[in-house]
C-alpha cells in the first residue's frame, strides 16, 4: 500500500491514489488534482517509522520526503504523517 501511495503521487494518478485511499472526499480530490497540476514532476520517498494494527485498521507513522520540480525549480519537502489504512 505504501509503494502504491508513492506511485500514485509520482504518476499524478487520482485513480491509484483512490485505490490506496478509497474514502477520498471530493474536496481532497480537488486539492490533489491542483497539487498534481502545479508540479512538473514529484518524487516521493516514504519510510515507515511505526506500524500498529488495531482491529481491521493499520495505523502507519511514516516519514515522507518529496522532491518537487515546478517551473524548472526543485524543492525538497520533508514531513511526518500518520495514515489509517
């Protein structure tokens, strides 16, 4: 699932993103489309820091590092996220 998350962002695919996050709201989808539109390319590296299973839900703490190219400029972004899958 995490590799699918990376592929969805790198390929700018709403369909792949929805496969990982089927509950994507229309507002979230619009923000995602706008983000994809603004970037010429985006590489994503995800490292899983912690994984817990609570019943039918997996809770994943991860570090994410994005390399975004837009308008010929390269930007590096790092973030920590918690995802419920």
